[in-house]
């Protein structure tokens, strides 16, 4: 019982020794305590670090160097052990001030606590989630930092700014307008007008602001005498703009052009502009074909632009219009040709007149022609429908297409035999017809005399394959052609041209006799054997000279136009 009491007093003493105040609160200095005598041990708070001391004190006794307590009556060995909490140090478990001895990890501010410490940040920062680092606060992200205009964040702070023409108020938040006109008239040569947050200069009547928007210069006069001509360069249309006034030293010009109408007072927004033109002429290129453009011109002097000229409109050159009066017809005798005729499209006023023509047959380009005229398409198929397309073309491209359709003639009959059995007939034999329809054949024998002036034509018509021309003349070459007509509508082309000369008839020797009466007057009767025909006449030559056996001499007398086979020669010399 006495031993237990001594142990209790010892523990109470140790607890009271290791309790202190830190920042007004009690700090648990001792973490664990143990003591034992004869194997008895008592523990308080039992974990983490341990620390060990030597012998303690009991009554008036003192421990020897081995921890033995010496008493007058009873001597025994007493051993005790104690451990300090984190943040406390031996030998008396005093609080450790990490902030003063450099044992903390705070970026900015350190605050000591019982057995530990905490970190804090300066104004404009906030503590990071690790409890040690400090992050900048972007004040501008919260209601623009309270700034009226601009907010500029800084490391640990921020400040407000104002737009041009404003100054920051004394509250460092609001912005007040600056009246620039109060400071040397805002730098304006003539007038100055203040505006909220800005200002602008004005000029007296007849003057305009220069490029610095402060000085005033006399306004140039309006441009007049505008003329626009058209042209083509390569595959693009051109417009050349010229004008007459104003002129003078230091004057340049601006040309504005647009596909939009704009107004009499000036071009629309987005109009194309060419500035700094020193001459009174300018060519506009990269334009669209067949498009109306509106043009304005201004004069500029001392960087002051004058009023816009009167608006001028002009249409650029276009591709050609469609050809006029396209005709496609079939030649009368052939079955492999088509004739094409057209008139030129109307010219475009002020544009180059160079136009040529492309002709397409069944979708394929056949040829290109430079003039409108009769064009013959050759080597076509007989009895075939052809789709013909003609396009007028200029340097800007192809114009509108004009289409036409025509059918070539069918193949005509074939002449397989042509002969003459007499001095006045020709027999024709045709081959099997190409078309097995109801056909009518029409054959023509055409004679041309040697002087090429008289023309004789004979025609026969029928449905068979054999025909005879009669009443022809001997010694003449005839050209024979045949054509077929199907169903009284479609006429074929002519057959191949065949030629045949009709031979002269063979005459019997001339018989000359004296007439039975009239012996007092020298007379001779000449007769012969020969054909008689209404188209056939004879001529008799007679002379006192012998000539040759085949031809009379020069100067022989003649009797012509004899329709029979005899004639009487009169007015002869006697006994000759």
C-alpha cells in the first residue's frame, strides 16, 4: 500500500512538471510515461517517439549513479521513462517554435501553435491545397475587380484602367471623360468637338481634314467628263475610264467601281478602289463577263478627297449572242452532204467584232469558221439524221448554242448498163434498188454542146429498172443520172454520173443526077441514104475544086438545113 502511494505521487508530479501554456491553451507535453519497481509498469499515452531520463526524486532521497535510491531505512531501485509529443523537445517537453528556428515550410507567413504551426498568405494570395504554398488571386475574374472599364491583374494585386479618352477617378475604379478640346483645341486647326470618350476636328466650309485628322486643306473640285471604253485582253473584259477635270499640280485620283448600284452620292460599302492615280485614265481589269459595273471618280489633293463624281454605268463585253437564221438543207444531188447557212449575231456596242464559229456534228467538233457563210458538211452517211450545233465564239468564250437537225438523202439507184443502139436513143438499166418501198425513178440525160451555151435535157420516169431516152442527137455526149422518190416524199441522191456519146449514123455514098428538064440551066440533084428525124438536118458542100476525100476545099459552097435526104443544086456553071 505504501509502495502504490509512492508511485501515484510520482506520476502526479511528472504530469504537473510537463504541462505548460502555449498561446493561452494547455499543451499536452508528455506523450507516454512508465515506471517500474520489481516488475511493475504503468503507461500513459502509448505511441510514436520515446525518450528516456535517469532516476527521479523521492522524498529526501537521491538516486545514485546506478539509479538506486538511498534511504535511511529502506533502499530499493526505481526506474521511470517518459516520451514528448510532436512539437515538443526534451528535457522538459517544452513547445518547439518551428517558425523561429526555421523548421517550417510556409511560403509566406508562419504561425506557431501547441506542438505545431500553421501557414498563411499575404493580401492578394490564397493558401494552396497543400497548406504551405500561396497562389495569386485574380481579382479581375470576380466582377471585373470592380473596375468600370479595364482590369489588369498583378501578382498579389490588380489595378483598374480606362479606355482612351477617359481618366481614372480618385476611387481608382470609375472612369471620367477627358475633354480633349480644352487642351490646345485638341490639336485641331479649325474646330474641335468633344465626345464622350473621344473628340474630332472640323474644318471651315470649303476645307477638309487631312490624313492626320487635324489640319484642314481646300477640298478639290468634283471630277467631270468621265468616259468609259470597252476592250478585251486575253479572255477577260476590260474597262478603260478617263476623265477631263480637275487638273493641277499635286492632284491624284481615286477610282471606285462596284457591281452594286450604290447612290449618286457615292459607291456602296465594299466597292473596289484604286487610289493614288496620277494620270486622268485608268484601266480596270479582272472584271466579270457581261456584267454592269458602276463607276465613281474622286480627286485628291493634300490628302483631302473631293466629292464623288456622277455615277457612270457600263456593261463589260460579253460572249457572242446566238447566231441568227440557222438553215440546214440537203443538196439536190448528193446523199453525203449537208449545207449550213446562218447570219452573224448582232455586234456588241463598243466591243471588238472578232467572232468565229464552231460547228458540232452529233456532239463532236467538226470545224471552226471565221465568217458566216454556206458551209458544206461532207462525207456523211446517206439517209441519216444529223444533229448540228453552231456556236459563235469570241475571245471571252462560247456564246449561246443554236441547234438544228437534218436528214441526208438516201442512196440513189445504180446505173449498171448504158448503151446506144441507134443515132438518137440511149438505153439505161438500173440495179436492184436500195430501198424496198414504193419507188419512182426519174432519170435525166443532159447534153452540153461544144460551145457550152445550149443545154438539152431529156427525162424519163417510171417504176421499172429499164428506161430508154429517145429523140437524142448523134455526135453528142450525154450525162445520165437517176434518182428515186420514195412515197412521193423523200428524194434520194442521184446515182453516179454516167456518160455516153451517141455515134453519127453511117451515110450511103452521094448520088448526083441531072434533072429530066431544064438542061438549059445547069442543075444537079444530090441524094443519099440516111435517117430522117425532126431533130436531124444535113448540109451539102459543093465546089469546082476536088478538095479531099474527107473534107471539101476552102471556099466550097454549102446548102444547109436540109431535112430530107436529097437537095437540088442550082446556079451552077455550065459544062463544069
